[in-house]
């Protein structure tokens, strides 16, 4: 049996309205803010190994390493901000977010015209942005879709790359999140 690592499935494993999104976002933020996390005092290399190997509990996650939890939380934050943007700027009717590590689309919306549109979300370093974006774009081909990502990944080179992709993929809504 697969070990449970995400503690908030009951809040996110469903279709959400805008008001429900606000409620579950508050629950998510509380899970992080109410965690008493103490960084162990170790020499640098020992700490780095600890961060990669030692399973801990933090916020909405349990039984994962500090490194894994950090990656998941920052991807979750992109998803949560993108959902807010989709409701406020694109008047969607509902959204389902697939938080944590999973297979399939990261988000599914019902737009104002009752169309179902799938989306992908990621948080990455500038050095991996183009690789990650190419991999996400392959999932859509000619379909409509949404790709959301952290704006901190956009250095000058990646901004030019993104502008080209917006032209090449007119059916994709690209959303930058300030994470």
C-alpha cells in the first residue's frame, strides 16, 4: 500500500468554486504557518544530506524529505495562485486542483462556456524553464490548455522563449505566478 504523504486530500480532491478555493487556500496556508519547524544545526554537507534523505513532516506533507516537501509546496503555491487568477481574470466556473505528486493533469477547469480545459503547473529554476515548458507543451499538441509557472523562472532568455511559445501555441493560456 502506498504511503500517504499529503494530509489535505479531503479538501482538494474535488471540484471547487471560487469561495471554496479561498477556504481551502486558507486551510493550506494555516497548515504551513502552524508548523513548528526547527532546522537542525549540522555542518554544511551533513545538512545537505539530511535535506535530501531524512523524512520529516511539514505543513500539509508528511514522510517526505525537506527537499521533496520544498518542491511540492512551491508547485502547490503556483497552483493556488493560478486558480485565483483563473477565477478573477478569466471567469471560470470551477476548478479541480491535483495537489502533491500525482499523474495526469495538475488542474482541470470548467470555463465560462462550460468547456473542460486541462492544465499543467510547475515551479522551476530559470536553468530548467525551457526544458520543463517544452515537456508540458508536448502534452497538449493542438488542444486548448493552461500552463502556469513561477515568474521567477523568467530571465531575459526565457522571456524571449516564452513569447515565441505564445505565438506557436495560441490555444494555450500561459499564466505567470508571482511565487
